[in-house]
C-alpha cells in the first residue's frame, strides 16, 4: 500500500453500492442486464444510421455519435464495477483510478456537447427551414462533433493533471462505485482549493454553457411552433423535439444536482443513487427514447433486422 518511506497511497478501495452479499447478487444481475441492453441498443442505432441512406442527415449523425459516446461512457464504469463484485476485490491502482476519472469526465462532457449540437439541428430545422440544408451540411456537422470531442478531452485532461499533482496519504477508501472527482478530492491530504475552484468555475461553464444554449434554442423553437396556425401542425412540429427534450431533462437534471454545487453539500448515498441514473440508466434508455416514436428509425431497424436474418 505504501511506497518507500512516504505515506503515498498507490491504490484505492472502491466500496461500491453495497457490502451486503445478497444485494450484490441482485445488483450484479441488474447492472449486467442494463449494460448489455445499453451496448446492444446503442449499437443497433449506430448500425441502422450507417446502413440506411435515408438517415444520413445531421440529426441522425449526431444521434449515432451520441450512441457511441453512451457505450463508451458506461463501459468506463460498469465492467470494472461488475469485476469488483464478482471477484470481491475492491482495489484499484492510483493510475487506473485517474484513467477511469479522465474518460468518465471526457465522455460525460462529450454527451453534453452532442446534446447541444442536436438542439442546434432542431433550431435550424424549425426556425430556419430554408437554410437547413446549407447550414447543417456534412462539413459543419463533422466540425461540431470533432469540437465536442476535443473540448471534452482537453477539459478532462486539465482536471486529471491537477488531480495527479495532489498527495493522497490518509484513508484510501472511496465511498463510490467508480473514481469520480469529488470523492477523490475528499481523500487528498493536499490543498485542493485550486481543483475545487476550477471544478466550480470552468467545470460549471463547460456543463452549463451547452445547457443554456439548449434552453435558448428551445425558447426560439417554442416561439416558432406557436406561430403555426393549427394545433395539429404545432404538435407535428414539436413532436420532432420530444425525444431530445426527454433526454436533456433526464441528463441535466441529474448532472446539475451532483456537480453544480459547493463541495460542502456533498452526500455519499444521495450522489451514488443519482450517479447510477445518469451513468447507467439514461444511456440504456436513450435507444428506446429515440426509436419508439420515430418512424424513420423503426423502418431502418426493420431493414437492418432483415439484412441480418
């Protein structure tokens, strides 16, 4: 556990969600099922979008990227957690813990920016339909996705480097099921004021700027929809945004409640439950939310199934 004469921790212990053996069996089965549904459902969306020429549009390009990120986002956490439950070995090396934190933050922020890109797509499609083809062209879409990945990874790299410079010389028990930023900061015996300041300022900006952009976009979308004379027409236009709005509400409702607040209000039990929702449950639900009421996606999936049979 210790290295040399310095009390420097080289590994942490992830306590997980529970220490009760009976509950662990139930949790293992539940998380394995949700993970498989997540990977399977999102993989089907990616394959359907790639295989159907009718879905080669900006909206579905962003959706396929969101599905890829959701698979990566959950894969960073769930397999390690399942392995810990299966082997009853809760230790994770310091370097592995930092790597998990890095990819968790990177994929989480990428998710956020992709949701903002999808809001832009809906805004242009509804408020400026005549400019849609020229504005949301393949080059623009690729630039938006590339920028989402780059900014997210730079943001995560900054926080990971600052975390790596801290000393951990006291307790090494993390009351969580993965290496998140706040639980690690609570274990450090160094001055974490810079980390906390950056997390609350730059971190809040990175999380909240896409959310504010989405909110403003939907204000303009709502104004445009209300100008449609018939109620049926308004419903038809706004129904194209229903799936996106549902995911935005679920994702930001949970993320903001965990991260956009002072560290003094941190609650282990409450945050673990909320974290499960946005790291495991929401990525699993996304394929259903985006496909159940989407005729184009249903047809593409049927074509995909016929090809595989």
